[in-house]
C-alpha cells in the first residue's frame, strides 16, 4: 500500500477508486486520468531511484510546464527526494549558484540547454525533459514498472524553493511534507474545492502558486484541471464556460479585462476567481466585478509559508485586503517587540503548520527570521483593521525613511493609482543628500494622459509634505518578475543617482 509517504498518500487519497476519471485536459484535446498521472509518477520515481536518488537527495528541475513535469514532482517525493524547481528564465550562472548550493543528485533541464547545464552540474546526473514531455528522463521512466513510495514522515522535506532573492543571495526555503499537505487541505476546504470542480491552471509550476496551491489543491479535491502551458487569454476564455475556478496573478485579470469576450455570460458557471503572488489593484477588483459579476478572492502567501491569509469564501471579500488568517494559521503585527493595536502598521508574523523548516544551510538567516517558538517574521509591513482583515502595505525593506519620517509606499501609490490618467505606480526611496532618502514616484499613464504637474497638484492637498514625491517619473511599464511582482530593487538601482 502507499500509506508510508506522508504527502503522496494524501495526494492519492481523493482519487482512489476514480483512477479512470480525468485529472487534466490538455491543449491538444488529450486527457490524463488520475491513474495515468500516478503511474507516470511511479515510473519517474523508479527512474530517479535508478539514478541513485536516495531519501533526502535533491532533484533540481528547470523544465517547461508539462504533465510529465508534474509527474516528476510527484515522483521525486515518492522516491523520498526533495523537489527543487527552478524558474525557466534563470541563466546558466544563476542555475550554477542553486546547483552549487543544493548539491542535487539529479538535474532535469531542457534538451536545448544540456551542454550548458552539464558544464555547471558538478557531480549531478543531468537528464532532459522538453516542452512536450519528451527527453532522456522520460525515456528512462518509460522503461520502468511500478514503484513503492518510500517511507517519509510529516517532518521530512518534500521541497526546497529558492526565494526570488530581492536582497542578497537567494535563500532555499525548506518545506516539509506536512507544510505542503496541511496547507493544501486547508485551502481545499476553505475555498470549497470538490470533485465537481474544473480549475483553469495557467500558472507556471516552478513557483508555490502554480505547483503547490493550484496542483496540490486540485489533487486533494480530486478535481479536474484545464492544463495550459502558460497564460493564454484565448485558451482561458475558451475554457471558462465549462470551468469553475481560475487561479491567477493580477496580470491575468488586467489582461482578461482588456478582452471584449470577457462577459457575465462567459463567467456564469465559474464559482471563483482567485488572485495572489502580487497585490491586486482595487481598480482591477472593481472592474472585474462590474464586468463578470464576480468578486475576485485575494489571498496572501510566501515561498516560506505557502498561504497564510485569504479573503472569505462566504462573506465580504474586501478589495485591497488579503482577508483573514487561514484556519490553523495565527498572524500578528509587531513593532519593537510588541503587538501593535488594530489599525496600526508593523511587521506581519505568522505561525502554523504551513510555516517552513528554515533556510537550506543558512542557520544564521533562519534564526533571524524564524523565532524559536515558531513565529515567522515575514518582512511584510501590514495592518489589521477592526474587523480582522489584513492589509499588506509593502515590504519592510521598501519602507522609505526621509528626514527621519517613515513613508509607506503603498499609501502614496494608492492615492496616485486613483488619479485620472494613471494606470499604476511604484513609489521608492532613493539616496538624497539632505533627507537620507527622497520619495520618488514612478508612474505608468493609462493612455488618457497625465503629467508630473497634475499628479503633484493632486497629492499636495492629500499628503503630508514629507510623503510627497520629490520627483515623478513617467514610464510605459513597471519592471516585473514572472509572477507579476513589481521589481522595486531594479527601480532603486536605476534611479539611485537621481539626487546626487
């Protein structure tokens, strides 16, 4: 029986007796059943074991999104290994750092990069998997037959996910079987996923959101997924009438809003639209409700914690907030060692079975961010309102201290974003000879046209003098990473010399 492997046992449970039911619908019209998925995963596990993967060994994976890549994730965990997904955009030198840090037994990569990756892989075996799920790893797996899941307990590691490394070196967040299982089960129940659901899966699978939230929740619910290689407005809109749920990043929603085919009729059978990974603008929230009749459900998580808070399924989904702490998750807002009163800003800390085991081979970093009693210091500035809704006001490191006063970029951004002619903005602090840091607003006009003068004039009556931007820069677009997060570090670097 398959009951010795904590995560795999639970992932299989909901489809026992339903092996012939469809798990994934593929873009080419093909389907993959639950039975075929787990058989494929067993073959991947056997192939990895044949390559010497032992319990606790890392399997680093930089491949395109395919069902075989999902089978590789499941197979790694089945074999007792630790799955280490890498963003497909990472360059050779970046991959070299991760491989050098994690020392994986096996590296799976795209065949086109075989020579490049082999040169930096050290002692690791390098195998290939391409955009249609073919390659040397698939060939090895296809020659295997069955596999008994390796015994792993709740506290054993299932994955290491490297944080996007906005400050210094990327850190490998160690996630246990229980971290992943507990969070996915909580989300399944909180968001009411069942065997009747059809989830549109258009997220990348090298990241918590697409790999663990979307994939694991669907498997735990025994739900079906429309498995898309990436964001494709045509494919999402085509899938919508026969689907029940979509998980996306804010960019998905703004792009879909720009498409005339998005209507109430098309979204009529949908049960929920979920957004995360980056802040959703209040404007997007409101436009989506007007267009589709649905209120997007915004939630909040991190690589280190999986999901920590969510707007309610029933009850008010409050725009601009990330809702309440999930069942089993505690949250508190701290400043100078004490919890702050409701409505005041501090650093968000969370505790629960979702919180990671620490950073791979970085005990000092772990001790800085993970308290001995289990509270994780997220580094996100937040406030909790009188009703218990959590609002994230920005990263602690994005806080601007100008002339000794604290400026929270989100407060200034919210006002700018509400102005006519503005699509969105990013407010940063850059070195200033008099004030330490000067407030700079980088603004993307929405085509209606705006100017630095108009923005300044509008803000002067609404913000204290020290919060007002000393410089306003108009750009066509803000720099973003794959998950749609604005890269403020890149902006700070670019405009570092503005006041010098």
